[in-house]
């Protein structure tokens, strides 16, 4: 990752170029810029099950959930609301 660090005083020209810095007008600041490299594309698209499995952290002792388990729980929850 590339980084650039600059110390400067925010003047009118800088505030015009980067409006988010306007509240700092007249102040001496240290600016750090990092390159925002895009993340590499995954080798293959995730299935719904793979996506959910990678995001859900189950408590110890609880077995894995299938898509059918989740759909059933959603349907049961919706039935309770009525």
C-alpha cells in the first residue's frame, strides 16, 4: 500500500479543492493519503449458502444452518406476526 503524508495549512485554495477540509480553514494539519486499491475479484461467485456460512458466526454447540432452515425460520416468524 502506498501512502503520502503532507503537513500543510488549510487555505482557501485547499478548501476549494477539497470541500470536506473547509472546517479546518486556517489550521495547520497533517494529511495522509492512502491508495485505495480495489480488492481482487473472487475466483468464483459464492453461492447463497457459502455467503451466509461465511458471515454467520454460530454459538458453540449450534449446528450449521441450511438455506431451508433459514427460510423456515423466516416463514415461522412471519406467521407469528399476523
